[in-house]
C-alpha cells in the first residue's frame, strides 16, 4: 500500500466531501462542478534514490471527464545532482465526481546548464574586455532528458473552485532504466467557473 500520508489524506478528503454542499449547478453532493480551466501547482517526490519535482501550469477541460495540462517543471535528481528545467504536458481521464480516480499519460522534456571553465577558448565569455583570463567561465547547455509517464491518482474537490490531487507517476526516462521509477505527488488546482 502507498505511503501513510496518502491514506490519511484520502480519509480526510472523503470525510470533508461527505459534508460538502451541493455543486454550483444544483447537482448532487457527489457531482464535481462544471469547469473550463485551471491553474495548478504540483509537487512530486521519490525517496530512493531521491528525486524531487515541482510543476506549475494551466489545464483545459474538453469534456466533464477529459482534461489536458501544460506547464513548466523542475526535476532534481540525487543521481547526478543536477536540476532539469523544462516543459511538461499530460492528458487525464476522470469521472465527474467530487471524489474521483483518474488515469492519464504525460511527458516531460528538460535540460540543465552548467558553468564550465573557459580560460582557453579564445573568447571573452564574461564580457569584461579580457580574453581567456584565469578563472573565466561560461554556461553550457548539458544533457537533455525525456520522460514519458503513465499516471494514476485521486481528485478531491475541496470547494467548487479548488481541487486537491494525490497522484502516482511511473517515470520512463531517456537516461536509462536505472533512472525509471514511481514518484508520488500532491497538487492543488484553482478553477475558473464555467
């Protein structure tokens, strides 16, 4: 079973929603409100080896059950001690309920930059009028990484415009199978009414 905090959050969310008022459209208490789009913030983590991710972006809803998300993301890894910055996108399916499971697929593409010695390249990299002085550095774009991930999770509507999401993603990376693995996450979405 998942981490203890996931189970506890699910129990609390279900209890809160059982006492929630009817949705804005006058539907039953279990119906999710109708929405068009949202701003979201997600945090994902993995313990062994340590990986931490954060993403923020926008989502659009094509139907009551199908949505897509596009955002900017940072992904830090204990493997190589670098932080990858890049873009993420996903598509999700979930029933239109206040407490609803979801499944989806997404991807992330990012790269990292590094400061490297540049005191022998015959270029004034720091624009101080001196070429190749001792200690001169330049920024180089290093390895890129592509991640494809299936994801599953649970949406918990806290109000008609705020939703808590608990999720799990299995990262399949272009860096090799030793970098693959599950990340658990928590996120908040702030919705625009229809």
